């Protein structure tokens, strides 16, 4: 320890007491004097540097907490010294506390701490940041710190370190002297050992003394620690450092002893090196003389299998003679590589040079010997492949000629022959490639230069052998080319025949798949759901089923077309192929027909359920609107509203009637089986699956329930309308007209009921449903006289009750008409509706028209009635509520019956009268229907034409009824 450092430490201006704060940071105490002296900063700097050097890195890693006692000095001096202390501690400082008298201001204490700024605090408040047992007595703690004893221990520790450094330096110097003996001879090594023996013994004594002093110092520190409650951290770090240095000096002592022992063994190593040099010289001389002369006597390669095999045997004898020298060579290499002595000596380096030359000579000779062996092996293999190739090609040519003369129609034989030809072609191809490869390899080896053991070129003439080799290769290649052309033609023919069989076999499998799909469809895909969502799921599943079947059919057709093309290419009979195509198309036709029928049923069912729900909702909405009429107090306004609702009801019931006919037709269709044609008679009765009508019993029951529901809703609407009419009490003077019209409507009901079971042809009326995603109702078609009913737009031209009000939207139920003059003549319901209120299940047209028949020819009375409505509206009598027909003519005043000629034809447009059946019928004037004003303007006797649909077993039938008026004479 230097004198100035010792004086600085004795001044006790900076010391480490061994205490820590609450965060386990090491405590450094600084006692500032009352007045600054010239040596104050120097002592602080030396003390801090010494203390930092005495602490280990692990102790400094946690950081230091400095407590500066400024009670004796002024605050101005304290601030300068605190700043200086902070600079000296630098990054090791975590916090700095400045302890002042208890009377100082506490404003600084209230500030938040910032790194680099001191925390000014009184002595009495240190207990908030430190445990008093960790603080020395000088600053208000309880620790008894002995600074003098600390200095004595530090001096002993520094003396130990100094003696340790001197000992280590001596050991390193001796090692360097002993290490230089590698380049010395054996005599020089002995002289060096005598000179270094004295130094070696002295170093051993110093090491022993150093170990003794270090152990004593450790024991003293342990004893001191047992007496003191808290020991300074630098002393604890010094104890650990002493232990490390003691271990280090022990390792140095061990290494020095080993080095000295190695030097003693180096003398024995020199003798062993001399023996190894003699062995290396013997091996090198034998290779360069005897072995080279033996190998130069063997240069030929042979011209066939026998000569090449003889030369290979002679070469094996030469290799056997070299094995003994090779063994000795390997032993020398092992001893030199595993030499136990000093490998850095000049003698060993000389031996390594000789060994490298021996290794080069032996490897060069072994390379030439290996090249000669590979040359002979390649020659033997090449001539063997040539002999095998010519023999195999001859056999394959004979079998090829025999294959061409055999019958090619047998698929099994063709498959076996094709497999044999492929195997032969692959085998001969591999032999030919191997032959060419070995020939080129042999030619390359012969063309390469030859070098002796000293890597000197040896001139050897292999031109004759190379020319012979080229001739053999050219002959083999020519033979293979001729053979490959013939074999490829025969293989192509056999492959086409095999592909024909494969395609037709796969096509038969496709037919079985289509048949299986057909059976599965008849068994599992003929049901119809009972609601829209269920039917939509069935449509999706059925569409996927159709796609699968179509893909299978296309797959089979493509296979059969490919087989047909191959048969024509091979000039084989294609009768079987055509039969298979017909069978596949027939099976697909049956499946496609039933599939389309099922898809049509699903689409029509979806339209029916959706439309019925919509119509029921509209009827309920209309019913609610009629009920709301009770809340209206004005009579005229009620009548106007009622007139509007009756018109809306007319339009709505037209659509309801159409959907009812569709539901009945659908219900009848669902009861019919799918398989009805004669195309399936070829299938056995056991395998033929028929979808019976009872399979869709749930669906038909659901349709019937829907029909009953819509009938119930319509009847409830009529009941509400009757109640509203009765409440208005506007038919007191019209009983006579009511009876007349009621009788007329009854006759119409009877006639319409007789034709209520007729229907349009299923395939004609629903043909568009098979093409679209949803069924197209009759209201979506253009106006046609051939339809079984008239749309609302057509009735406007023929019916007397279609006026401006009828053109209003059926949804606009709550709109009011402010001007009664703009409304049509009201058509109201009869009070007696129970007898005529037939259900939808008993008649094709479930309701009869509520419109009374007013003579349209009497325009004067009509104008008069229109003018009188503004003062006291007088309404015509009520008629039966259920609708029998949608387009009724005005009431005729004449009571004479007229005779009409009726022609019935199976088509809607008969061209000649002899093609139809003529019947006579008397029709009451009240029953005249479809005879509108356009009939009067017609120049011929044909007044009107209508089509009725009759549903019969086995399918629909269309009848055209032409009503002809007989001219009066």
C-alpha cells in the first residue's frame, strides 16, 4: 500500500462500514471536515478509488449508497464536495444522502428524487431509509466500526497480493527457460536441467510460504467476522480473492512440476526418433526400386473375357507381395502420429519430413496399383456385358417374331405379352446403358496418362486396345437401335389393346354406378317435403345427386369413345363397344327422366307452399282491414271502403283459385308412381324399385291441410264481409233481383262443378318449371284464349265490374277515396251465403263472384245511378259469396233459351270442323258466359272459345269447347 493512500485512509474521510440500505445497496460513509483543507479533495479521491478497487464486480453491480455527513461544515462547502464525490463514484452511485442538523429546512426533502441529486435529510430521519444497526455511531446508528483494525487487515492483504505477484512472475520465467529446450540436442537438455534445478527448488519454497500466509490470513478474517456483527464488504471480497489466488498458485505449482518431468522424459524420446527414421527409409527405398519394377512388367488389358480374367489374377499376386510393406508403412505412420515425446523438437520435425515423403511415395504407388486393378476389373466387366447383351437380344428377337404371328384379340394374352416386352426392353436397355458406360469408362482409363511413384509420366501405348473397344461399342449401339424400333412398334400395339380393355372395363363400372344411383334415387330421393325450407334442402340434395350422376355418365361416355377410337386404330371389331354405349345411354335416359320429374315436383311444391302462405297472409290482412270499418262512423265512407275491399278481394281470390288448382294437380301428381314406361322392362322385377304413390302420403296430407287452411281463411273473410253488409242494411228493396241472381249462380255452380276436375296437361303447363329454379305461375304468361282461366288484366276487358278501383294495388287497403264519383258501382255480398259457400276441396273454383249483374247496355240508367249516388247511395242486391266464375256477363232481360253448337277437340286450335265432335246444348241466357261484346262484332258464328281442364287417370287432357250462336231466321 502506498504512503499517500495509507494517509488518506487513516484520515477516515471516506470508509465502508459494511452496512446496507433497505434495498441491499452497499453503504459508503463520507465525513466532511468543518473547513476545507488542501488535501481534502485528494484524500477523498484516493480513498474512493482504493475502496472501489478493493470491491469485487458482484458487489459493485448492486450499486452504492453514499451518506455524506455535512453537519460540521457549511452547506456551500458541502455542495461542492458532494458534487465531487458524485463524480468520483460515477455510475456506481445509486443514491446520495446529505445528513444535516435537525434544524435545517425540510423543503428539499419534499422534492421527488432525481438521479445525480443529493437527498438532504436530518440524522433523525435516516431510520426511514436505513436500519440503525447498519449505520455507524457517528451518524446516529448502532454499529461499532473499528477503522484501525480495518487498515491493519488491508495492509496484510496488500502484502499477500504483492508476494503472490512476485511468485507467479518467477514461475513464468522458469517455464520459459524450460520451454526453450525443444530445439536442443540431448546434451544441451542435460546441461539446462542442471542450471535450472536451483531456481526450481527456490520457487517451490516460495509457493509453500505463500500458501501458508494465505491460509493464515483467511483464518484471521474468519475470526474477525465472528467477533464483529457487520464486516466491511471489501474484507469479505478480499477473502474470496485470496482463496482464488491460492487455487491459482497451486495450479501453477502443478504445471511447473509437470513441465520439469516432461523435460526429464525428453531424453528417451530422442532415442525413439532415431528408430523411426530407419523404418521410414526402408519403406521408401523398397517402393521406389522393387515395387516399381514389378508393376512396369504388367501393361496389357486383354481382348476378351478369358484374357482379361487372366491378367486380373496376375495383378492380385502382385498386390499380395506389396501387403507386407504396406503393413510396415502403416505401423510407422501410427507410431509417428502418436509419438509421446515433444513434437515441437527439431528431430521430430525432421522425422515428419521423411514421413511425408514416404507417405507420398506409398500413396502414389498405391494409386497406380489401384488404377491398374480398376482397369482390369472394368475390362472384365465390359467383355462380360458384351457377351450377355448379344445373347439376350437374340432371344428377344425370336420371341418378338413369334408375338407378331399370334392372335391380338385376346386382352389377357396381350397384357401378359406387353408386360414381358416391357420387362425385356427395360432389362436390355439397362444392359445397353451399362455396356456403353463401362466401355466409355474403360476408354477413358486407357486414355489417361500414367505416373510412377515419383509422379513422373510413363509412356504406354494403348491405341490398339482403344480401337478394338470402339468397334465393339459401335456394333452394340447399331444392334440396339434396330432392336428398339421393332420393339416399340409391337409395344405400342399391345398398349392400345390393353387400354381398350381398361377403358371398356371402367365404362362397365360406370354403368353399374349409374344403375346404382338410379336405384338409390327411386328408393331415397322420391319424397317431397312439407314446407319451403325442407323442400329447398331436398332440391339442393337432389341437384348434387344429379351432378354426381351426370359426371358418372360423362365419365363412361368418354371412356367408351376413347375405346372406340383405339379399336378403329387397331382395326378391331367395335360391336361390343357400341352395345355398351347404348346400354349406358339407356340407363342414363331412365335416370334423367325420373330425376327431372322429381325436380319438377320439388319446384312446384315450393311455389305452392310459398304462394299459399302469401295468400293466407293477404286474406288475413284484408280481413283485418274490413274489421276496422266498424271504427268509421260515416256511412258513405264505409260504403266506399267496402267497395274498395270487395274489388281487392276479387283480385286476390283469382290468384287463390289458381293456386288451389295447382295444389290439387300437385297432390294428384304426387300420388302417381315414377316408373311407368316400358324402357325398364329389361330390368328384373326383383331389382326394379318403384316409388309408389303412398311414398308421398305426408306431402299430400300437407297439401290438403294447406288447401283447407286457405279455404278457412277465405270463409272467415266472407263472414266478416257479410257482417259488414248486414250492419250497413242497404238491401231492403232488392229481394227480387237477389233471388234471380242466386238461381242463376246456382246453375253456374252446377255446371262448373261438373268440369271442376279438369286440368291442363302437366307437362305442357309445367314445362318451364323444369328449366327454372322456381315454378312459373299462370299469371306470368301472356294473355291467351287457350288458358283455363283469365288473369285480372284480361277480365278488365270482358267483365262489367272491372273498373278503376280494380286497378288499384291489393296492398293499398287503407287508402281512402275522397271523391265518391270516381268509384265504380259497388258489388256486394248476399246475406244467404251458407248454401253456396263451398269448400276448395269440393270445387275447382272455390268461390263464386260477389258481383251482381247490371245491364251494361242501359247506359242511361247507369248514368242516372251514378248521379244519384252522391245524395243517397242505392246499392244493387247481394249475390252469393263463394266464387263460381271470374268473368260473368251482364244479366239478359230475355227469358228465351238459345241453342248453341258445341265442338270438342283435343287441341286448342282445330283447323277443320270434321276433326272435332259436334254436340247440341240449350243454355239459359243467365248461364251465357264468355259471350262478350266482341262476339257481337264478329262476322262469323264463333262467339267465344274457352278451355277447360279435366284430370283423368294417366295424365291430363285438353278439351276445346266452342260456343256457336245459331242465327235466327
